[in-house]
């Protein structure tokens, strides 16, 4: 298959991944706002789409980590990237269909790693980069999100604990619009960059660009794909995120969204890829735990955690199978 065709397929699949990521992860930004009736679904999705686009334009640090942290772009080829993207897309669609808020980040990283191993073996993986730059942030960020959300919610209780709930909800229903916007912006600042990294790695691998720097057209294309996907929405996951973990009021939504957005923005600033799904899920659990531990529906939470654990290895397996099928062609 000609190189230009392989590059075109990588770009199309990367943009498709961003589009799917957009509707798969729409719930990250707007589920709590919709479930608390602060925003209508249409307004929430429009706001999330616009701010996902804007957030994707602010930096390319995460793209650099994804594009060179798993394996050197000079050691891979476009067949590997095609297989990795296919593995991530297939898993994302599977979990979307069943309403599981799994991690698109885990799916992409697992898919690329699985395709690399199928192609050249485990020795070419950047073990130190995977651990320090990718896995530690991915695993640590949900824990930090839970802790920060717990502290923020406790602080809010301390400040407004003696105020009538009707008044608290009236003010926090307005503040939650701000927190949802912040969450959407942070989501774009981290997730859209992952496809930017893959496309840029393909361009470096093919010799089209000499060094790893993300071209402007790649930034715009990925930001647009993410925003378009967000505009479609992911109603199955919105239901899980917005109501099945805990019953949310505007004050809880504000605390969860603000805490999660702070974690994600911080990670984007340092170029660390994180799972926005994991962070907002754990933040919602952290908020729920301030009521009482039984307020969190731990059965649903356990199902979500199972999806977290399975995402990377199963995406890797799917990507490996896809690579062998491509190689046969």
C-alpha cells in the first residue's frame, strides 16, 4: 500500500478517534449540569463543543508526550498507528454502546502500545516514558481528583452549611454553569492533543517533517473533530455519570466539575495525558463520600473501575489483532 495512502488513513482514523472521543466524553463536561437541570441538554452540548474547541488550541505539550512518550516516532510505521487507532476506536464504541465511561486515553495508549509490541516486540517501548510520563499521571489523577473534590465539598459545607438549601442551590445553579464551562475547556486542553500527537508521529515516521512539532493544521483539524463529536453528545454515558453514581444537586456538581477541571488543566500544563473520564468520575465519588459513604452507588462505581482496568489491555489486544490482519494484506 502506498505511503501517502497509509498516512491518509492514519489522519482519517485519528480525526475519527477525536470525533468519537468528543461524543464519548461529552458526559465529562455536562452530565452533572444536565442531571441537576442547570442547563438544558442542547445548551450544555453547544457550550461543551465550543469550549472543547477553544481548549484544544492552548497547548501541544500533551501531544508531544503521546507522540514520543510511548515509542520513538522514528521506530514506528503507519501500519502500527493504524492498528493502534483501530483498537482504541473499537473499544470506545463498545463501551459507549453499553454506557460505560471508560477512558479514551487508556484506549489510545493501550492500542498504540499493543500495535507496537505486535510489530517489533516489547523491547522498543519507552518503558521509563510510559511509567513516568503516562501511567503515573493516568493512575494518580483520579486519586487526586477524589481527594480535591472531597476537600472542596467539605469547604463548601463549612462556608454555607447554615444557609437554607434553597438559597444554596439558587446560587450554585449559576456557578455550576461556570464550572461546566471550565470542565469543557480543560477536556479540550488534554484529550484533543492525543490525536495531534498520533498524526504528528505519522508525519515524522514518514519523513514529511524532520522533528516532532505539531503543525497548525493538525491542531485545527483535531480541535474541530473533537468539537463536532461533542456536538453529537453521548446520552448513554451522560445518564451513568449524571445520576447513577450519586444523586447530584447543583452544589455537588459545582464541586465535582471544578475539582476535576483543576486536575486536568494542571496535567495539561505539565504535558501529562490524563483520563478526563476517570478524573470527573472520581471527583463525583469524592463529593458523594462527603455525604456518607453509602451515598455513592459503589456497584456502579465498581463497574466503572472494572472498565478502567480492562481498557488498556483489551485495546492492546484488539490493536495487535488488527496489526496482524493489516500485515497479512
